[in-house]
């Protein structure tokens, strides 16, 4: 269900925001809305990962053994 919702969001962000009939006019989604949808989907993917977007590194100063 969630995967289907993600795909629906992707399809809607890529498709037109408005379309007309005979005249053939079309309006695209605003760039800010497309960026917001991309950030939302990427944050969902990061939350699913094992590390949840965090990377742990052990720092060892030189000469310390």
C-alpha cells in the first residue's frame, strides 16, 4: 500500500497540474512542489534504511593506541 502511494506521488509530481481540452494548453506543477515531493519520498526511503540516514565513525587521534 505504501509503495503504491509512493508511486502515485511520483506520477502526480511528473504529470501536469492542469490540462485543457481543445486548446491543448497544459500547466506543469510548480518547481517548489516537485522538490517538496522529492524530499518527502527521499526522507521516507532514508527512514526505511537500516542506519536511518546516520553514519557512525570512530575517530582515533594519531599516536593513541
